[in-house]
């Protein structure tokens, strides 16, 4: 009988602790719902590489959806270079899938659209389209800025050679030539190719080195476009 009297306090204490631990779970807050980014916009007009006769330009894109069912709006970005750092215009909170702007004449423009949901979460940017507004008495238009194909920006290459590749276009359909600047200095100052008609160039690499390159596009009529500086590195 004595041993039973001593054991009861231990049983009582254990039941009390178990009851406290179990009851605490009812006070846990509900997990917050996860918000997913809306779908990326698909732009349609003005189409890529277009020469716009009228400088009142109607921008159009397809309607985007949100995986959570949130309402969406759009941000239209416009610039005079394809890095969106020069003469940038940002038009936000557009609820329709079109927007009209009156632009300067005789200027190359680059544009893209981003989808934003009602909670403020943004999608990736759409593809970039480029177009030209016709200028008064303009007989020749500067080529569009070149676009990188490979190596990818900031890519790490594990071979001793690689091929630089890019694309470029001209609204006048002039035959284009390219000067290639390449080296380990930023910005690159060594011209390794001049007036070549192909959009590739092979280079030899050293290990554990950062490389920088850019392309200058020439249309043969005085129109010159200087591309941005691209970079990659080797193991």
C-alpha cells in the first residue's frame, strides 16, 4: 500500500504534462497561403523588326492568367536600347491588353511587357520586340542592336575554345557587317575581327579567366549600332 501511495503523484504529473503539450497544438496559427507568380505575357504588336510609318503606336499583347485566380494588370516598358537603360518609359497598372503611345520619329525602340497580380507579384518579362518609327525624310535607318546567342551571359565554359554567336537585323534590309571586340578587359578594346559578314567568331581561351566581348554593327551606309558588353568565364 505504501508503494502505491508514492506512485500516484508521478502518474498525476505525467498526465498533466501530456495534457499541456497536446492542448498547445490548437493555438498554432493557420499556415499562410502561397502566392504564385502570374503567367508571362506574350506580346504581339508592333511585330519584331517593324518599320512603323505612323509614330502613334498601338502596343498589343495576349491576356495572361494567374494560377491562383488573382486579377492581373500589366506593365509596359519601352526604351531606346535593348538593355532598357536609355530613355526608359514604364507604364504600370494597365488593365487592358493594349496601350497607345505617341513616339518620336526616326527612333529605334525596344519594348516588353510584365504581368503583375493583385498581390503585387510579377511574372518574368516577355520577349523583347524592336521596331523603328519612320522619320521625316529619313533614307537610312541605323541597324538594331545585336542580340546575344552564345555563350550565355555569365556562363562558365570548360573548354579551351568557344564560338561567339549573335544576331542582328536592319529595318532597311541592308547587308550588315560586324566588328568583334574581345578580351579580358572590361570594356573590351581589342578588335579581333573587322567587317565580317558572318555572325559567329571562334576564340581561344585560357583557364580561370573572365572574358568580355561586344559587337559593332555596320549597314554600309553610315548606320552603326554598338552592342552591349557581354561576358563569360572559364574554369
